[in-house]
């Protein structure tokens, strides 16, 4: 055995103990960690010949990088839609690395990791109060989940026209309808060979909304003259957390032939709260659903789930099978994740989710979701009564979309946000909403408290009065 490896193996306990203490140190002061830094982007380009061992590598890492790692998993990182990690999800994540399973088949080499994944999907269905006729799996993020679902949808539309797209490629037009799709769905259209320009935009409802105008959807559906199409709908747009009307879409599905996809990356978590679950009424009628776990479920990156109706399992398997690998066996009899999603080899992605779900249950997630919504509303109220800021849209759930008050201040929004983020106390991201430059604060982290809102508002007001 190589000398460095032998040395590290003998000292494994000390190595892991050192890392554990460092981790505790980091997590213990996470809320004081700067939410942004200006990293020195000089990168090392030479690798030493004989290696330095784990402990020395840790030392170099600490000197070079540790100090500038930002508290993006902490309570005041409100950019994008950024979750944190619950304690139990860390248990699962550590064990995932320790066991180092390759999660593929339930029957393969007695690998139970696929069974854990299947069980975790079932637990998620229970959390979301979804029926048992959904199957699913884990991918790296909602982007890949949208891709996976839309790939199955593409196969479905091909079949409707007598083409096996997975085998023979796309021929002819694939009709996609959507109102306010997340950018990753559009990116998926380009990855799928459909083309990011090739979707029909449905009007949004009037009155400062991002959800689709159902009448316009119906009109555009009629214009297709019965041709099958794919509908990409939103359960939570990123700017204003607006929801498409799933009840109305369910009704349309009785009359028209389409594949219904819901991107519910974070917004679907509204069902965890009795007060807000009405937003998701009828979503169980969708053909496929995207859910992110590294956002509101608060497990470490990279974790997301795709769900699709069990009746579509064959379409899914046709799309993601490894066509030339005879040893993989009969596709449906011999279920393997290998033939069910984009990646072949995968770590046991489900385990952090499994742990977190068991540890905190439905009540835990109801509390996390309701706390985030409360925090968003609190920030929203502070903005409404402020002299320097105004909301660009009402706070519908957990996202706050606002800007500097007054048309004349539009040209100051970018500089204000830069200055705010430079305080390193809070982090938000820019957006454009209804033609106006704005700022987004998104709440999904389980650690955020009222004190964090106070800290942020204080920094915002300080900057607004000095400008
Ligand atoms: C975050 C997000 C995505 C993309 O998710 P990743 O996990 O970053 O890949 C897709 N759709 C919606 C609605 C999102 O909020």
C-alpha cells in the first residue's frame, strides 16, 4: 500500500476527530460568518509528487480557503433560494460518504441503497400528501429534475405521434406551453434538443401576477388543433412565489391531450402548512413533478427529486435505459435507477433526506415552512412601513421582491445591493420584475429568526439613509 495512504489509514480516527471538531466550530459560529467575501482567485496549478497526507492537506485548505468560506448555509443568506442543513441531514450525509454505496438496483448485488431511495420517495409522498401512484428518484438539483421529467414528456409526445424519440431522435415540432417557467426548464429544452426558443408563451394573469392566464392557455391549446403538447407549470415562481391554477389545469386535462409538468422546486412545500396547502390543490393530477431537497427540505447540496406517475414508468425507462449494456437485464422486471434517470453511478443521495424526514417528521417541516413564511412577511412589513423601500409584489409566501422607493432611484438599485452584500451581514440577489430593477430575499433556511430580520433591516436602513 502507498505510504501516505497507509499513514492516513492508521491515523483515521485522529483525522476524522480533527474534522469533526473543525465542523463543530464552523457550525457553532455559522450565524456570524460573513455572508460574502472577496476571494483571492489565484489557483494552484502544480500537484506535488508524493502527496502530503490528509492532515497536511487540511492545514493547507484551512490556510487558503477555510477563512473565506461564506455562511451561505446560515440564517441570513437570502440570495437565490438557499437552504441549510438540518443536524439529522448531516448524519445522513456523513454516512453516505462512509458507506460509499453506488445506488442503482434493488436486486443487483444485494445493494439495499436503492431500497432506501425507494423508501425515501415514499416518505416524501407522505410528507407532501401525494398518492402512491407516483414513482421517482434522486438527482442533483431541480434543474436535473426538470430535465428528467421533460425528457419523459418528450418521449410521451413522440409516442403520441408514433415516434420513439429516445431511439430515433426528434422529428417534427414539440409543442411546449408555459407562462413563467424557471430558467432551468428553458435550459432543459435546449439540452433536450427541443430548443430554448421553442416554447409558446402563455399570458400571465392581470394584476401584478406571474401565474398563467387560464383563458389564454385554453385559447393557445385550441390553436394546436388537438396536437399533443407539454405544459410546464409553476408551483412557486422565483420572483413572487406565484402559483398556476392547478384546479383549472386539471379540468383542462379532461378535455385536452397534454403532459402536465409542475416545477415545485420550493413552492410545493406550501403543502406542509395547513394554512397554505390550498395553493397546491389538485397538483396530484400532474404527470410529473420537480422538488428540490437542498432548498426548503434543508439537506446538503446536491439533492432533488423527480416524481412521475407510475403509468409513465415505461416511457421513463425507454428514455434513460443504457441501450447497449446487455448485462443490465430486462428493463422493467429488473428495475434499476441506472435505467431510470440521467446518471449511471450515484452516491446514496437519499440518505440525508431519509434521516431528516425521520428526525423531524411532518411537524418539523410544517414548523420550518411556517417559520420561513413568517420571516418573509416580517421583512415585507418592515419594507412597507419604510421610507426608503417598496415591495414590487405582495409577499405571497416566502420570497420578498422589493426595490428602492421612487422611479428616480432605479439607477441606484445595483449599487445599493452591492453595498448591502458588502456588509457581509446579509446576502440577497438582484432581479428584474415588471421591467423594474429589484432585489429578492428568499426564506427557506431553518435557522432564520426575528433577530436576523432585525439585523438585515438595520443594515438596509443605514445604507438607504447614507445614499
Ligand atoms: C432553484 C430552482 C430550480 C433550479 O434548481 P437547482 O436545484 O438549482 O438545480 C428550478 N426551478 C425552481 C422553481 C427553482 O426555484
